[in-house]
C-alpha cells in the first residue's frame, strides 16, 4: 500500500485531470443536448409557423372561392330569371302574332265575301306572315 501512497503525487494530478476532463465532457454533452433541443424546437416552431401560414392561405383561398361561387350562383339565378322573363315575353308575342294573323285572315275572308272580288295584297312587312293562310 506504500507504493500506492508513493504514487499519490503522480496519480493525484492524473485523477484531477481526469475529473476535469470528465466534467468538461459532461458540460459539453449537456450544452450539445441543449443546443440540439433548441435547434429542434426552433425547427418545429418554424414548421408549425409554415403550416399555419399555408393553412391560413388555403383558408383565404377557400373563402374567396366560396364568395366567387356565391356571386356566380347569384348571377346565374339573375340570368335565369331574365331568360324566363324573355321567354315568357316571346311566348306572349307569338300568341299575339298568331291571334293577329288569324284575325287578319278572317277579315280578308270577310272582305272577299262582301265585295266578291280578290282581296288586296298585304303590305310587304306582313306579307310573309299573312300569305301562309290567305286561302282561308
């Protein structure tokens, strides 16, 4: 055991140095873990911020798309109403024209019977419509 005490002046600085190196390694390892954890946290925060930004962007696009679709549907409904109104007006005009042409045919037939002579030719503007049934 004496030989161990005689080595104390040599071993003591060696163990001290080993302790210092071990402590330094432990501090380095702790700092490295903290740095790695901070880097991962920063990366995760950046990723979360990116996902939130993308989500907000898509939400805005979706809202714009919905607004555009609503406007389009409103315009289509307005146009459909206008088309229906125009179609009804056309049907009324067609009925009126058919009734007017029928009335003209009846009047022409009456004139032909009363005066017993040929009926005068209709004006150019209505000649095509009236000539179809002039044999009435």
